[in-house]
C-alpha cells in the first residue's frame, strides 16, 4: 500500500462495511476497508428475509458484494485486523496487527458483535445452523419443528410470542431457576408452552443439526431447533477507546444518521443495532456511507 492516507477507513468488510464503501466509492472518496475475515454468521448455511437474496449463502452474498465494490477504483481492501485507534486534531490514526499505520479523516465501524457461547457441549457447533437467534432470519425454515427457547424471564416471553405461530411444540429452557412472574407464567400456560428448568450440559447433534438435549440429571429431550438470546460483546474495542458511548444493551450508540457520540466516527450493522440481519446491515451501511460523504463535503466545500 503506497499511500496510508484516506478520506475514510471502514473497519469491518462484511455487509454493512461493503455497503458503506459502495456509497463512498461512487462519490470518488478514497476509502480503505480493513477486514480480518471472521464474520459472525460464518457458520450460517443460508441467508433469509433479504429481498433478491433470499436463500443465498452468506459467503456468496459477501463475495459478490466485495467484487462489485472493488470495481470502484478509489476503494482499497486490506486483509488485516485493526488493533488500535487514536483521534488527532484533523482525523484519526489506525494501527493494524501487521504493523501498518493508517490515517483517515473519518472512521466507520462495521465490526459486528461477538456472541458469547454458553458452556454447553455441542452448542457452538450448532450456532447459526439449528441454534439460531432470529425468527425473521430463520423461523420459516424451522417452522413446525420441535423447538426450544434458551432464555429466561422477559426475553423468553418475547421469543415465545414471536415463535408461537411457527410451531405448536415449544419448550422454554431456562437451564436454571425460571424467572417468570404470575402474569408471564399464565401467558405461557395459555399457549401450552412448557418450562424446563433443568441445567443443559450437552447438545447432541449431527453436523450442527440438533437431535437431543442432555440435562445434568441425565434426562434427554428431543429437539430439532433452538432459539437462543445470547449475551455478546463488541468485536472491536477501538470505538470505546476513542470515547464512543456504548448503550446499556451493549451496542455502540448512534443517531438516525449512524453517527456515534464522537465527531467523525460512525457505526453501522450489528455493532449498533439489535436488528441483526443482512438486510439491516446493508441498509445502515448505505446510510453511513452517504452521511460520511455529506460530512466530508461540509468539511471541504
């Protein structure tokens, strides 16, 4: 890379980052995308609920997007990991794992989030395949199956409401003491949703497709799919290091224009929204790219 100075550095080169890059490349902005090749949906076999791409493999969508973005010759791609960032008087410095020092006027973080897997044997192997997070992304494909919800309290109730019309065989798995009040229990009972408090120790599966849950007491429950509301952490700590505010839920705080609380820093995709989908990542990335271009115009024109 002969020049280390850019109008915009985009950290994260999946759907949100590539969408932002396309908007900027079409405005002839000098853009660098930094990506380490570890998207959070790398195990997911098919992407759904994204118009024109329903049922496509996520890797194929990303590869096609990258090929289209790289046709804009002011955009560069770096297979690397951004490890630190620093704000200066007129922009930002980014350092990468390979030792590159890069400068940009604006930063876009499209870094996603890292799901924290429970200590249950076999669980991580099924994540994105038969253990899923989103009824809108995966619910139709696992409709009418023997389904579990690994959650507790209000989160479990939220999932149960969304999934209720997709299956008649639904079990709430709290993997410990249930945390429902009388009103919540009445609602679950009304829809014949059973609650199992026993601790899960293993997910038996074949190539990521669930067969049985094994509980600590040795008992077994046959299931075909599980919805799980997992805790998560930000993939990149650079936004926090730069002073970007993080919401109580753990997302980077952004406004409707995808601006963070730090001037010149923007975020899009899963790192700043609870709507975790390819379609939403593309949409927020497109907004971020357009807004960054407008802010560059305001700075320079």
